[in-house]
């Protein structure tokens, strides 16, 4: 009978030891889970922030592209106007030259 008691006591002690180890492991895993949850939260925040920055950069790029297109159109308009002025100036110079021919050799 004594051997059954000793044997039972040993089994109970092993179960207590196993329970203690398992409880410690659960606590470690819960701590690790909490840490991973925090890391995931931070990662999702970074992804969201990155997405927002990307969207803002896309908006800025579109705004700059629109501004570039407007400036390019204005440049082309100014080029056409300058070409018109050059044409008018050339015509005026020809008319002036025909009215007042160049005096060669002075007066």
C-alpha cells in the first residue's frame, strides 16, 4: 500500500510540475502574443500612413502635371504671339526700308 501511495505521490508531483511548466509557458506565450499584437498594430499603422503619403504624393503629382500643362500651353501661346510680333516687325521694317532706302556712304 505504501508503494501505491509513493507512486501516487510521484504522479501527483509530476502533474504539478507539468502544470507549473505549462502555466509558465502559457504566460510566456501570452506575453509574446501581446508583443506580436502590438507589432502588428504598429505595422498596420505604418502601412496606413504609407498609403496616405502615397495618395498625397499622387495628388501632388497630378497637381504639378496640371500646372505643367497649363504653363506649357501658356508658353506655346506666348511663342505664337512672339512669332506674330516678329512677323509684324519684319513687315514694318520692309515698309520703312522701302519708304526710306538705306543711304550708302553717308550724306
